[in-house]
C-alpha cells in the first residue's frame, strides 16, 4: 500500500512537470502572438505619424456607399474596409481609408505565417474597420451602425483599461466578422496622446483547441484553459463530456453582432452550478497542488499550471484508474524481471 501511494505521488509529480512543460509551450505560442501585436502597434503608429512616408502595397483603393450608407472598399485586394454609417464621411475619412492601406502587407503576412492566426485588423476611434482576410459583403456582415468602442477587442486596450499601452488579451467572445468564437491579442495605436484606434490579431477557439489543446498526455490526461476569472477559454471534446458543457466554436449569424457577446456563466468553473467550484478555486488560487473530482462514478485528479503570458490557468484532468493501471503494469514488470533474475541465478 505504501509502495502504491509512493508511486501514485510520483505519477502526480510527473504529471505536474509535464503540465508545466505544456504551459510553457502554450506560453511561448501566445508570446509570439503578443510580439506580432507589438510589431503591428509600432508600424501602425508610424503610419499615423507620417502617412506620406508609406507607399500603398496595391493600386489606389476604390470606395463606395452601400444602400445603408456604409462606406466600404470595392476592389477586393488586401483587407476589407468598413466605415460605419454613423460616421460622416468627409475627405479626412477618405484619406484615412486610403493611407491605412499601408497596413495590409503586415496584416496579411501574420495571417499567412502563423497557423493559429485567422484574422488581423485595425479599428479606429471613429468606427472604421480594416480586416484581413477580405470580407466580401462587409456592410451586410457588420450592419450599418457599428460603434467600435462597444466591443471588448477595442475598449480593453483603451487608456482606462490599458494605461501601460501594451499588447493585451481578451477572453472568449463572439466575433462580429463572422468567424465564430474568438480570442484576440490587441494593442492600442496612439498618435501623440490620442488613441487613433486598436490593432488586433484573432485566434478562433476551434483553432486554439486543434493546435494547442489536442495533445496526447500520459495517463490519457485531458487539458483545458481558463482565464483569471475562471471562464473556460477553450477545451477539447473529452473535457466537454466530463464537465457537461458544449464548447462554443461555431455560430449561425442571423443578425449583426452590435456589442460584445461573451460566454455564459455556465462556462465559468468558479460561478456555475458545478459541485467542483471550491476545488477549482483551490487550484486557481494555488491553495492546493492537486484536487480529486468524482465525475460519473470515476475518480479524477486535477492539476493546474499558470500561463504567465496571459495569467490564464492550464488545467489537466487525469482518470486516477489510468495512473493505478500504469502502476500495476509497472509492478507486474518488476515482478517479472525479479522472477527472471531468480530463474537466471
């Protein structure tokens, strides 16, 4: 019994080390996205300081008004351009829509080189959106009356929420551009002390799960990730089954998304109706190194590890019987080796 307890503790320590390694890998991938956002920030601020220094990557863009009075780009090259009908379009707005074409090269390159990234964009204080890849019918997708400051991928980077003016991450939200449930790394764009807008890089929840969370772990452990408030950011199918939640990856867009829509409270492991709130809270607050959870008459061990880049938590659930089975296999192997050694002697 003491030997089994010892081996069980060893397995937990081993799992903790592997979880730490996974958290480091995720941290590095997210840090790369943050660096991209910072590079875009520096470039876009330079464009606003002196737009005439930057040449346009394509031919002069063409613009038109939709029947709902949305100002948009008609030539489908580079990023799409949307100006809300609530903004009066003068020569100043037309000039901004034109000179920000210089952003397109970097916006496109980041999407092209990183499989996690699905879109890049710039949103201005006066409700202009430039987004790559191009949105074909942008006026229909967004609707006529977008107010950019209503979205978390804008206001989380403003001076009130981000006085340090650095790249920051959103939690999960429903993307108004039609790409489903999303995470964004965003950075403010200032000209002197004026917030011209916010540049962002998008990762879908689906992409996050496929590229990061669907890893094979010892003892068939399954990982998921939560933000600092306890909201599940992304989880693979096995975790969905265990926690009786259905991950939000896709969305049927019947109406325009006119404000931030975040996941419901049932996805918050600290605030939903789960029996495990207190145990997850202990892990989140580092009050315990592991917790045990009984799910569907099966005993699971839960471990957590911080992801420093975003201050999120990576949590693994391991079926305890898988660990005990591995221990039993190890004991059988040890016995077999012992019997062979005795026979040899």
